[in-house]
C-alpha cells in the first residue's frame, strides 16, 4: 500500500497549534504543506484522527509558523515572506509586504488583528479579513517572536537580544527591555 504525500512530509514539521475549544490541530512543514486534523472524528479504515482534506492549504515555500484566532481563523507564515489567513480551509486574505521570511504570527486575543514578525526587521499588523497592513514597526534586528499583551499592545523579541513593547497608537520609540545576552526566540 502506497502512502499519500499527506501522510509523510518530505521535510520537517516546523510549527504546530491547537485550535482552542475545537479539538482541532494544525501543523505546517518545510515542504509547504499545512495539515488540519480533528480529534475524535476517526477514519473508519485506520482508526486515526480524520484529516481535513484541502489542497488549498498548500504553500509554495516552507511554512514557518501558524496561529489560530479565537474566531477559528488560521494564520500561516512562510519562508518566502508571505502570510495567509484561512477560514474553514479556504483562503480569506494574503498578507504581502515582508522581504524576509516570517518567524512568528499571532492573532490578538479577540482575533481582530494579526501580527507577523520577520527577518526583514519589521513587525506588521494586519486586518485578517482583507489583508490590509495597518501598521509596520521597525526593530534593530531580525524579529524572532511576537506576542500580544491585549488588543492594542504587543511585544517583539529579536535576534539582537532586545524585547520591545509597542502600541498601535504609539508615536514615540518603543519601550526596550535589555538584559539578555543572546537572541530572544520566544515570548508568552
């Protein structure tokens, strides 16, 4: 029996996330494939969790990050600097503007905004419904991670060991937290 491409990735799995309250798991891999699985809904032949079938979730380059919104949308970021918002496995918006690959992607707690962190040293804030870029902040180094504090404020963690606190209505320089000796890979 031959395995289908969806059952074995050509490359490594780079990111994985549960959809809160839905018992749904998504993962993205370096081969450009995003798979979505539902817990409790098993295949009658093999007994494994059912995979949501969709060829539309594939990307031209590797998927580096993904995040579920509270509303059920899935955001994916890729090596080619493009990000996409999906709803029920259908593309809602393409987020175009980064010139480096996307390291992290995060929805606000309510799911009304989406942030992408990139190696182009920018973090962009998007409207996930239509793909409009609402704000772009420039950091001194590659941005490795982003996390929302609330609906208007967020933090970025960078390769140059800085953590910066930003606000959507911020006109002045961000609050910069120093003290690390190496890159900041994750914030929570």
